[in-house]
C-alpha cells in the first residue's frame, strides 16, 4: 500500500506538468487574470504572440491583408473581381514588411474575473475562426460580401469579454 502512494504522486505531478506544457500562456488555467503579477502578464503576452506565430503563417496573414487590399481597390474601381485579383497578385508579390512588435507591457486588469483557461479558450477560438477565414476569403467572396474580415466573436470569446471587458 505504501508503494502506491509515490506512484500516485508521480502520476499527479506528471499530469500537472503535462497540462502546464500544453498551456498557451504557460500559466495555471485556474488563475484569474486579475491575480496575475506584472511578470505573468508579460509572459502571457509573449507566449500568446508565439502561439499566434506558430498557428498563423506570415503567408496566411499576408493573404488576408492582400485580399482586403484587393477588395478595397475593386470597390473604388467599380467592383470588378479582375481589379481585386490584380491588386491581390501585386500585393502578394511584394516581400513581407518586417513589423517591429510592440513590447508586452502589462496593463491594469484588476477588474477581470476571467481565468487563464477562459482567455486561452478564446485564443484557440480566434485562431480557428481566422484559419477558416483564410480558407474562404477570396476576391470573389470579399466582393460579394459572403465572407468578411469582420467576424463576430464566438461563444468562448463572448464569455471571456463578459468577464474581462478590457481583454488582456
């Protein structure tokens, strides 16, 4: 009987470590955002940025930006898909401009009752919605309005923003 306790404790510790390793932010999911210290806020920001970079490629982000540029060009040029396609092709041919990323500076989230798990659920939902957008967003769907870059928040993000109106 006494030999089982160390194995049980080892299994619990391994489960906890595995759960933390799978976390987007690297912070315990049960922790409220209002309880994060400045270092944890920076960690959450940096790890969130890294998560997005792993999930959404530069080419995918560029595709969405270039379709949007094409839709705008076509809107001012009579709404023709060929205008959009020409602007899209020109945009995609340009190299990606390096953006200097803003430093992760902690804000005041003292009124946010959401947990890290709520935040991470919203992040995962946003990435999945963005991937869906990437697959469906073309000059034709952008011009006919069947697909828009203005997406309504899904259930996980609605729940998160109800508890944390300022976000993280």
